[in-house]
């Protein structure tokens, strides 16, 4: 399983978290999982007034997590 660090900025929030995927995700899969994690309140969310209130920036990168 591949783990990705998700960073969502804009629309009044700054959210971060780690999301796992079984294979290399498409952008649509990342957006859908991010929306699900936001809805379930799994991502760390902070208020943000620096970025645009009308649009968002979603970035993600693969991370190695050693157990």
C-alpha cells in the first residue's frame, strides 16, 4: 500500500493528512478520498485566511512510513 501526504489549502481551511492507496492514484481518486476524509473529519483542519476563499489547491506526495 502506498501512502500519500495530502495538503489542501484554500476556501478558508488548511488541511493535512496521510491517505493510503493500493496503487498509484489518479487525481480524481485523490480528490474523492480527500473529500471523504474531510467529511469524516480524519484530516487535520485549521482555519486559514491567507489563501483564496473561492478556490483550493490540493497537493499530494508519496511518503515512506516505516513501522
